[in-house]
C-alpha cells in the first residue's frame, strides 16, 4: 500500500469519490474523512466512503501520511491553519482545487514551516451534482490530474502524489501553478461561464412560456454544467479572475466576429466557421 492513512478533508462529490477510489485500488490501509456536520458522519460511514469519519479536524489528521483538501478553495487556508498543529512532520498535503496559483502561494509556505510537504493538484474530474450521495469509485479513472510543483516541492512528496493519482486509475501532468491557471481558464472556467449565461438567457422569464419546451438535447448538453454549485463557481471565478477576464474578452471578440460574418450573409465563411469547430472537436475527441 502507498499510505498507511489518507485523510480527506470534506466528503462531497470529490472527497466521497476519492474515499471510494482509494479503497477500491488499495492505496491506503485506512481512510479517514473530516466532515462539518454530525449527520454527515453517519452518512459517510453508511456509504462506505471511509473507515472512520469525524468532526474533529485535529483527530482526523494527526496520524495521516497524506491529507487531501477537497473543500472549496476559499475554505482551504482556514482549515490548513487549524490542521497544522496536529499534523506530523513529513506528512504530505495535496488538494483538488480548480485554481492553483493562489492555493499554492497560500498553503505551501504555511505547511513548509512545520516540516509538512504541500503539493498542489487538480484532478480534471467532477460533475454538476454535488454531495457524497453522488460519489463514485470510478470518477477519476482515465482522468488527467494536474500536479503543480514549485522550486520548494520535495521530490519524494511529488513522486508519491503522482503515484496516488495514477493509483486511482488516472494519468498525471505536471506544470507550474500559473500555467495551469492560464490553461483551465479556457478549458474549464470559460465553458462554465458560457453554460451559465446560456441557461440564464434562453430560459429567461422575459421569453415566451413555450421557450423551455423547445429546448432539447443540444441545449441540455451545452448547459449541463450550469447546474453546478454557484458558491463553488463564485470562488473559482474570483480566484482566477485575471485569466478568466482576459479569456472572456477574447471569446466575446470571436462571437462578435461571427455576428459580423452572419450579417454579411457570407455562406462560405459561415460554413467554414462550423467546419473549423467540427474538425477541432473531432480531433480532440479522438485523443
């Protein structure tokens, strides 16, 4: 086994799925989960997300070899400050946050001062449904987990975090926190904003009441992620504000270009617009 004890901070979709996956792949002798609510203790045990569940954060982390922060990114620093005094030196901490630079900048020196190794991570997996009731043991299989080391990162800790994400069935990719945030602003954060605005605009009460009945598969597919957690996406957008703002500007310009093409009635250019998108999407989907 890779670890004696892995502790999960949070038991939502990500934390719950990690607990199931760790047990499925035999990566730890013991999985412990920290939850905020008393009712969640029984729920986590009933769903077999962990061997033990507790509301005592210090108790949850004191014997952990690896701690995984699965909470919204705005909650990570306050939790880390409480965890510090209870954790053993040499332990490893990673996370599943969708934005890396501010998380790494805030947590790495904090843990390093206590001899604890922080290695930032972002598994490219998830879903629009939240809560441990939707946890799956295969959520991370075939998913790419981005690991964001810095010049301060322990090589041994980096290797073990890499083995952890590979061990639950995925692949890994390493890059700087800043490069990660630039790339996901386009591939993840922008699509969520677009899906949210599309859902809000099309289903606006200002439109005729029949509008919703004419929304079929295409609308359902392109707006699925608009059903995600508003609080989580608020935090993500604010944490990656600069990158997302820049990408939104470029995207809006591209929509305006198509608007002008449409107004010109240029059939060839309109077809080329869709052809380019089809070719790029098909190439991506084929791996």
